[in-house]
């Protein structure tokens, strides 16, 4: 009977996900938390705005750590016994630390009952001016940065660097006007998540709740897509369906970058991208922030911060990146090609379009239904004309509110220990390649189509096939005006531009279907 009870206590000692038999060791009245394999400690428990210390009370069910194994599977560990902490590993029990197999992180002296006495005379008698002063010093951010830096530089200098990055994003949004609606919230999220001892991004912190509720679940990107649909006019694409091919061609950058990510893994030491990671990185080529976030949250949550920042950064830099590529692949004569005015698109066509697209999506690519479905639902509200209040709310109040929290949630992933590494640099480089390939592919597709068309297409509108609506279309129009002041391409460029939004969603659905 005693053996059975001991085995039962051992099984309940630490509740885990899939590792219950390897995370603990029991010796007499002491139970220890031991890493069963090489892992990474992602989250440590926080109590009264501080990490656990020797002597702290532990109760059944208390959170003791969140670990990630070599395949990025998350394992949450909670206490299954009551007692006091008798041992804490002096250097490894810290966030985002590599934990070798067999490492003892924590030990608990089991006790059947804990009685806490708060505010007693004896406790207050032990306080002194020196201790009060030292407690105050230890609670400052400066002390935390210095102390954590001695363990790992990403927790000290790295935090300062990421706070600087957050401030830079805010500056670019305010002073330069680069995607301010997103760069400012993302920048502020990066600043807040790297403040030491604030625990804003830890268990129980508001940024953690924002991320878990809105981004990890995929809710925020889908609501953003619904708002985009409510603000988008698909008329130019319906009037000139050929431009849809340009939007499809611009997605070439996504799949070429997937291959590039795998090549980096093969030939660059220190970079290890899985197929899922490569797929999530490639979607940057679509220049579609919500789609990038949605796909990354499904395939590679640990890379979400880097992917989102790269995607939105290149979206903001469309006016700088695209023109040289467009001019490189076109001649002066091609840039002067004028296109005839688009035909009128009836209300009935605009109403039927989102319904037909949803039906086709359901039949051919159900994995893209969340993105395509919300995009078309928003567009249907806009075009049907009988739910103006809902359409107005979706276009304004709802998308604005969600944009705030989406930016903060993405910024919360820009913690120093996750962002400052070689893989992030690889993502930034690959994102630029993806965006450049997508731009070039759209232009080249337009040139190829002109070989078979009587009514020529200005190749400049092919660059608008990326999903940066409506900035990419404006850039196409501007480059065209530079060559011919009477050549207005804006409405023609909106065709491939809105087609690119659908194309990036379809590409994301394909990647989800293949790699999920």
C-alpha cells in the first residue's frame, strides 16, 4: 500500500503536458524539478512582482515554469505538492535560458499544511534601514538590468537595445509617416515588454493577455481582414479581370523565399529554420501584415515578432524599395504605355463577387476560408448597401480598436532574448528578397502578357500585385507620372493591388494546408 501511495504522489508531483514521467525526482520528503532533456525555459513563475526565492511557499497547482523542447513544443509545469522551496538553481532558473538534460532547477520540501503569518511583529522587527534601502535598490530597473546582464546579455544590454528599437519604430511612425497606425503601437509594445521587473509581458501581464486572446488565437488578424474588406473596392479588378494574374504573379516571392530560408538553414551555421518556419517567413513577400501574423501564429509562433516587424517595415518602405526594381525591369517606352478607361461595374456584380469567391474558396481551398471569408464578408457589408451602420463600424471603430491591440501584441514578441539573434537577421534579409521578388514577378508577368494582348498593359501596374493596399498602387501611378505626366495608372493599378490581397490569403491557405 505504501508503494502504491508513493507512486501516486510521484505521478501527481508535477502536472505537465506530455512529460509527467520525466520532470521530477523524489527523494524522501524532497521533490525536485529536473529537465528530462535539453530544453529552453520560456517562462518562470512570478510572485508579488518578483521571481520565486528559496523559502517561498508552494501550493498544489502553482505554476513552476513553461519549457520548450527542441521541436518548439511547449510544456507547462505546475506543482503537485505543498511545501517550501529549498533549492533554486543559481544561474539557470531565468527566462529564455538553455537547460541541459538532467539539470535540477528547483526542489520543494513537502509539508502537509502551510500556515502563513503576515504583518507580525517579528517580521517587522527584522526590518532595518539598510534592508529597506537595499530592497528599494533591488526593485529598480537599473539594478535588474545590471544583474540580469551578468547572466545573459539579452536580459541586460539586449533589453536596452530593444527599447531603442521600439523608440525607433515610434520615431519612424511619427516623424517619417511610415505606417504610423501600426509602427507606433508595435514600438510601444516593444518598449513595454522589455522594461525589467514590470512583468507586463509575463503570466498575468496585460500584454500577455492581449497576445493570447487576440494573436495566438488568430482573432485580431481576421478582424483586420474584415475591416480591409469593408474598405476595399474590387471594382477595378472586376472591370479588368486580366489584372488578377498580376496579383497572382506577385506571390512568387513567397514561395521563392521559402526555398531561400531552407538554403540558409543548410549553409549558414547558427540558423535552423524548419519547413514551417520557412513558410511563415516567405509570406512576408506578400506585403500583407495581417496575413503574415495569422500564418506565423499558426506555423511559427516563436518567430512572430521578427516576421511581423519585417512585414510591416517593408510595407512602410514600399515607396523606397519598389521604384528602382520597377525601372530596372521596364523600358521608358513601356512606362509610357497608356491604358484605356475601365468599364463601369454594376452594383450587382460587386455584390455577387464576394459571394462567388467564398463559394470557390470553400470548394477548392478550405484552409484559406478564415482569411478569404472575413475579407469577403467585410466587402459584402460595404457593397450590399443595407447594413451601412455595420459597414461603418467595421471600417472605422472596430478596425481602429483592433489595430491598437494588434500592434501592442506584436510588439510584446519583440523581447530581446527572442529578437536579437542570427535568425532574426536572416528573416530581415529574406523578407527583403521576398518583397523584391514579388515586385519583380508582377512586372515581368505584365511584360509577358503584353506579348499576347492587343490592348497592352503598362508593366508598372504589375508591381502593385503585392498586398500593400493602396500604397503599392500609388507608387505605380507615381512612377508612371514621372515618365508621362498625363499617364494616370492609379485605378488600373488597384486591380492587381486588390487581387494581391486575395492572392496572399490564398498563398497562406496553401501553406497552411501543406505544412500545418
